C-alpha cells in the first residue's frame, strides 16, 4: 500500500506525488526517499524539463518596529536558508505512461545527505552578538524543528519533496509539493558525553532553636526579633555540593547527585541525625537563538536582527524528596556532617537535540532549586548549569 497525496495549483494539470511505504519516515541522514510522480497526459502541452527535488530549509522571522515612509510600523525580518538540495532530473525520452495511456508517471529515488550543503552565499557576516551561536560551515544535517514564539516570531527547519515541471511556452514551472514535511531525526551521538559538573554552593549560617534536642517542642527560651531567631538560637553552617550532567539524551533518564554539608555547630549538643532533601523545581530551558534580515531601501545592503527565545520545561524527579541520614567527613580542618542524596529525572522524548545552522541555534540550560529541611526549618539552594548539550538517543 502506498501513501499518496495530491497538490493542486491554479495551473493544470494536477500533480500527484506518492511516497513508497518505506519512505514515509521518520528519516535519518542518509535515508532513502522514493516514490512516484504522476499527472494527466496532455499531448498539446509538451514537457520541456522535469525534475524531482528533495531539499531542506532553515526559516526564521523576527518582527521589529521601524519607520516606513516616515511612519512607525512593524517590520518583518525574514530569512530562508536552503541547507541542501538533491535533484533527480527526469529523462524526457523515457517518460512512462500508465496502462490507460492517460497519465505521465515516473519513479524517483533520492537520499538525505549526511551534512548540509548551502546552495548560496550567506548574507551574514561571522560576527554575532550571540558569540558562537551560528555556523557558516558545512555541518551535520539538523533535525526537523519548529519553535513558534508568536505568530510573527518563529524558527523552523523543514524538509520537503517537490516536483517541478516546465512546459513549453510557459515562463514559470509548475511546482507541486508533497503536502507534509518529511520528519528528519538526527543520528545517535557518536562522541563521548561531556563530564558532569560539580557545583559548590557556599555555606550559609542556619539558625533554629530546634537544632538542640532539648528545644524540640519548646521555643520559650528564645527571643524572636523581626521574624528571625535572636543570636541566642543555636546555629550551624549549611552548604551544598551537586554533581549534575552536562550532556543529556532525548527520552533518556539521568541522575542528580547532591550532598548537603553541615559544619561549625555553635553547641556540642547539636546532632542532626537526619534531614530532608527535596527537589522543589528542576527546569530544562530550551534556548533558541535566531536571526533574520531585511533588504535596505534601494537594495544597498541588509539589516540583520537577532533575538533569543526561551521555553522552560518542568521535569519531575524520583523520589521527589528523601530523608537522609548523617555521615561523617572532614575537610582537613574540622568535622563535617554530610548528607548524600540521589534523584533521577528524564528528558521528554519530544525534546529536539542541540543543533546550529546559519540562522538558528538550539541549546539548553538547567536550573535546580533544592529545599533542605533541618529540624523543621527549610533553606533553599539554587543550582544552575548554563550550558547543556542534548543529543539524540543511542
């Protein structure tokens, strides 16, 4: 069975592009795309040239306020960069009609390349206010991608199949495009993942009357000033070490390792046998840089604009919180109580891996808010990883 769709144009004939069963996707770099093109035979409209084209485009649009004819208006900056084009020319002396003789019909067999091949010189200079975001060099074929921040701000990487027919006596070719974009997935990452990063959060002074066992259930011996316990309240130093991944895979789980460190108790009676560690929030930010351009009046050059869009995805963790027992360690000077905890989370399977093109860059960052509860009182630590690489699953 074949998957077939037709496209209509104001010109006749109506062209049908049919993909083979094994060419409906999703695709990968190097994948084959094959099928048929057919249209009604009209002996009075000889074909001068016919071809089937498989191509990819990176398209951006950014609105900016500007002046047109002395009036302030909203200008649209656009860019459509063709990142590759594969063409199969149809030998006209081999046109094959179907059994009824009413249709022209021919086969096509094309492949996605492994890398991009820009079909025209980029209008952009190497410089960008987002340093290193874009690339003008040949690079791995980016996956299908769509980021729509608003009706007038978007970035899209799309792949298409077209049939182009040039009839004798007509100025423009008849272009019929398969109505659905071809979904391209990236190859599994070949390089080794980057090493996890250790983030150390400096110790904060933590006070609570409940640090002393004798104070549990009673606060009468302590004064409260301005909502804080007075200096008579017992104190400890509370710090955090977190080991967080810097490479994640789409749809895969990953671990977060944290260690709460407590030191410098103000009283030898302070013990703190257990604490509670809870992941209050864990967010994965999809960060998209995009740029577009507008031809200056009179065609004297281009004006380039850039922007950054971020979208946060809230990730769940298992367990959401955990009671952790005290362990002993030393930092070489004084005794430190440590409370190690591990959590597991997962990257959504719909997350597009990182990529970079001439006008789009897809990257990520994470932030983690960890809530540590000690003797009924909580303190929060915010841990950020500014650069995360998301790769295709292996």
